[in-house]
C-alpha cells in the first residue's frame, strides 16, 4: 500500500486522521496537492501492513483509492529477488536452462507397473518420476493410494532408473514418512490453502511443488507460496494445473497466460501440468508444447503403460509411445525459446 488517493474536496480533518492512522503503523507520509486530487505517498515498510489493515484504511472517510505498489507477497516477489530461483533436486537444477520433465502414473499402483513406467519415461528423457502414494480422490470409494508401500516403490525406482521422485503430501501427520523417501514434496491443488500443511513443509528444506488451487487466483497462489517461504524454505516451485471455469469440455482450463505473468512477478520456477489441465490424453501433447513456448521451467505429465486399466486418471495419461514422441517434439521448441530439454 504505497499511494492513497483522496476524494476531491476531502476536509483537512479527514486528511489528518488518515495520516495519524499511517503514523500509528510506523509509516511516514508525503502529501502532494494536485489540481484535482490530493495524494498521500506512504513511506516505509508497507509490506507489514496486512490486507485487513489496508481494508480499514480504504474505508476511512476521504479515501478514494489505495494503490499498493509493494505486492502483498514479498519473499515470492521479483521486487524482493531479481534472479530466478534455481532449485537443486539431487543432481538436477530446476529453474535453470534445462527444462525438466516429471512423468509417471497418477498413482503408484504396484511395483511392477511403476517400474515399467519408470523405465519408459527415463528412456524418453524424463528426469523426475511422479506418482501419488497418498491420493486426494473426489470419491472416498476410489483408490486412495498405497501409502508408505507406494513411497518405498518410488524410492526403489529412483535407485534402479536414476530418476528423482516427486510425490504428494496430503496430511501433516505423514510429513516424516514422505520426507524420508521423496526428493520433492507435492502439495496438491486441493491443499493449496491448507495453511498448516504449508507451514510444515516450510519448516523443512525439501523442494516443494505447490500446485495451483482449483479456483485460486494468482495472488492467492503466491500468498500460499509465501507461507512456505516465510518459514525459511526457499525451494518452492509453482505448478499450473488448470483452473475451474465455466467451460466443461476440458477437465479444467489450463491457464498458460499465468506462466509469462508469473515470470514477471516472481522469481520462483514454474511447472506446468497439462494432464490435469485438460484431462484428455489427446490434448496433452499440444498443451505441453505450448507450456514450453510460454516459458515453463518444467512439465509434469501423467504416463501409464495401460491407461485403460489405470486406477486413477487413465483418460488423461499418455501411453509410453506417445510420451516418447512428445519428448522428441518438445526439444526444438525448447531450443527456440533458448532452453534445452
Ligand atoms: C495429481 O498430480 O495426481 C493430482 C491429484 O493433482 P492436482 O492436485 O493438481 O489435482
Ligand atoms: Mn492425477
């Protein structure tokens, strides 16, 4: 909150009240009388002014508008840190020149299926294996994941195929077990505003992949990242996975405009998940290409050796051959935007 625009003809007593209020928050003011409007410039660390306090100032008599120049998110903002954040995951760097692809099944179903998928995605050039062991399912009757058994299979696959792993944490009570196995903690869309969970992962130094909430604005999403960053964990990547709109022809609406926008306002790496974004296998490759063209640092793609029999998200999972083809088609696009795959 850096500039307060006053209504024309605001009486001096109201101006004084506004200034008093700002000074009570440790801020200084600078008044500029224009021909039509008087403007109060606010000097000092306005990042500590909460949204509620800002709303209270906005409601004071005489205030026409409050223009916040400093964004409500601070640690996540480019104003705070100019250089792109690069996150080390084992021997990989996410957010550097190389674009990483995280691929694998929606859920870890059993060892054999996970291993055959891992082998295929590794051969195609993926560097990170995805797979849920704790699954946030819409129905309580759907497959809920293998829990720790699934995490063990992921860790075994990491050793066997030389892939880093990413898996979802749904509940604070499982944090130790997930930390023990995974290289990246995924916070799912449904938990983007589970603030306790965010603070818990913020207290670790494990890389976190924070998915965008089903109906979250970019600001809300960045405020969630801020929860993690504010606890000291600087290894946060944001994952666009589609948002709810009026459109029902696709599972969600993949908001690719978020990618270049986020690149302007935050230094955090951006991941795009076209699989959940569109929900239909045939639409995944074109949107994966578009994501790279838009500036994504990494992709997350669901792949299954037998999608027809998958225990979750089979309809959006690529078959290995399609994934191999896609990986080769992504290369020239990455090069065209001065990246490598
Ligand atoms: C997933 O990655 O399988 C998943 C459940 O994603 P989201 O939280 O984006 O729905
Ligand atoms: Mn899924």
